[in-house]
C-alpha cells in the first residue's frame, strides 16, 4: 500500500532521503538519422540515453540512474532543457521484443528470451502493459528499401494486441530510404483499432535489403514533454502540482525471464542529429 | 516555524516586519574540470568556487526560506544547481586520513522535524588530486539510520580542482540516501583532497542558451521547501560540462518566525 498520502508527507519523505532526488541527467543522441515517410510510420523517432555509458546502437545507458530495488518510485518532476524546438519528448521505458534480419526474406524475427507481456501493478492488480512497437536500425540498410509486415510468412500471428488478441498484421512498413541510417527508429503499423501490443511474435521481411539489421522494441511512455521553440523553453512534467499523476519509474516486469528494459528519452523530430538534453528528475519512494 | 510558507499574507508580513536577505553573486570556474564516468557518478559536474554563508537570524526570526533564486549560465545545454551543503567529511588522497565532518542536519519540513539525508551527496575535488583511477570507498549511515553500508567509486585519474562526482548511483543495494559518512578509504594517490558534501537542493535549472536565465520557479514546483539556519552554506554547481564558465546568481531569503 502506498504511503504518499499528502504533499506534505511527500516533502518529508524526500527530505529523509526516501526516494530519488535530483537525478541530474545529461543525454547523448545517436547522430544523423533517416527521416520517416508515410510508409514508415510518419514519425522520425530518436532514442536519447545517458551520455556516459552509452554506445549506440547496442549499448544504451539508462537516462536516470535509479536506486536499486523494486519498490515504486513516484516521478514528481521532470524538467529538461530542450534545445530543439517543436519537438515532443517522451520519458519512456523501451523493452526489447527481439531482433530482425533485413537481408533475407521470410520469417526473420528472433524473440528475446524474456516472455511477454511485461506486467505492471496498476489500480491494485497486475496488468499487461500495452507497448508501441518500434524498430531501431542497428545496421544501416543498402541497395533496397526493406519491407516488413508483422505476421509470419505463412499468415500466422504477428503480434498480441493491447487486449490480448493474437493478430495477423496486414500493413507494411517500408524503409524510407534504400540507405536507412543506423539508429533511425520508426513506429511499426498496427491494424485499425489497435493502439498497442503486448507482444511481437513474428515479423516477415517481405523485401530484403543487401545489408541491414534491426532491433524491435516496445515503448512504454512514462511522461510527455514538449519544446515549443528552440533554445527558449524548458519541457516540464509536474506530477505534483500539474497533473496529480506520479508515474512509477520502475520498469514493468516480464511474465517470465528478465526483460531488456531501458529508461530513455524518445524524441519525435527531424532527420538532423539532435542536440542533447540536460535536466533533472525527482522521485519519491512509495512503499 | 514555516510561517512564511503558510500564506501570502504571512510572507508579506514577515518581509515587511523583519526584512529579507538578498544577494547577488558572480562566480567564475576558471579551470577545466574532469568528466565523470560510469564508475564515478554517470553525469559530469563541477562546483563553482565560493558560495554564501547564511547569517545568523535575530530573534524572533528562527531561519530563512529561499523564496527566489535566479541563475544565469554562460553555456547552453548545461544545468545550474544551488544547494545548502553540509560537509560530511574529507579524505587526504596522499595520507589516506579521513577527517570527519557533520551529519546531515535535522530540519523542519512542513511542520515536522525530519532527520534528513542529502538529496544528493557529491565528492568534490577541493585540492587537485594526483592518483591513478583511485578506488574510493565510502562508509555511511543510510536514510533509515543503518550504519556500515558502503559505496565504492573508481574516480578518473587525477581529477582536477572543483571536479564533482555524484555518489548516489553507487550506493549499496536498496539505499536511497546518506545521513552521515563515517569513513572513507582510497586505493591510490599521492596528493589532493576530496571533500564530501550532502546537498539540500534549493533550485536546479537547465540553461537553454548562452547567458539565459533559469525559468524554473522552484517555489511552486514541488521542491522540498527547506528552511535554512544561520551558518548554512549555499553552494553552486554546474552539470554537463568540464569547461571554464561564469555564473551570475541572485536570491532572496525570507525570514521565518
């Protein structure tokens, strides 16, 4: 049962050191990306991780260094210096569904060892977390724009939707360029009416590239921020005085096994290498 | 206690009756500092020399609340921070001698007396260190009063004066705070001093562009409303860079009765 019963108690817990105060963050970006197109999710997505301990694309350092443990940490305030204008930011957990080969056609998805869905206690019960499927290019593509569909080559289940229904995808994701840069990320298309996935089970490479590989992630948004104009405004998430919503900074937990979960910033932006973000976050333990 | 926080009328009345402490500072980080690593805090930080010591209040004033703090930074994409700092102790990197400081103070927070921990505990190079990737082990009392826990950090080689390394990412499993440091050891070194400060944060502000002023009013944004006492020391820090830089700061301390 939570112990944060009032704002005054929140302050007192924080003063005692029961939480995670003022985690100063400094991000690094992954360099120049290939912009999305209508057939590749519309949004050009970029992962930003901690500037120390990150080597893109494979080694991603958590943007916040949380104290070890599993008891909830309630996010109070997140403030970021957003030097790129007109840019939505998400603080998000990304969970690795698996990897995708882009150089051969057919069933080319290899699932991570962890069993999905990832679970989070919400409103007192353990619930499956719906995630946004995202592809991260880990080896740049060449020669041909790869095309993917979330299904097996034989027409079997591609993903489990937000309600737990096995779904055979019909929509295609087409790389926006025959040379899609490493670290470029895009959201994968879902069937009409679906808004997230509990799991990705299969992805067919319909059209292969001469080179290329990808990691498939599931994105769980924690907090939303926005930069209205460049170099002029902080992005602020205020979970105390703003939204009366203090999300849990701990990751969701795999049904079995250990998920590869990373706490990162996700930006939706243009193709240029993005400037980095600095800022801070505070959270209080809720046990 | 805490009258100044109770209402705007109380705040205005206290200011009118007892006055306020207002100061403006200009400080320069004149030397390059050393970047953090994954074994020494994860985020690069530096401390500005100097600071401000809160004057002793005159009865019936019992303390002060910082109602306004503005900082102007020189470089974009860095973050400025001001905090009340408690000297928890220091280690001579030549002799290995630990000189104990003070435990984190007890403060009244929203009407309750609280045994505090540092919101952040930092290792500051207060005399330039000569040491090859020294392993520094800190023995501390945690947020629940348990003694004997330890945090181990491997610092960069010979960190420069005013380099700062955050201790908290390296706490023992399950710990979230430090009330007191009881011992510090080092594995190598022939010169220098590292001082450990426990910080109670007044305000943190990212700087969007060169010479921008922080826009984040801490009063209404969920930061712990610390009431400070005479003798408390305000220090200023910068994160995200190792270069030389200047800072201008202005703040107001309102009397608390």
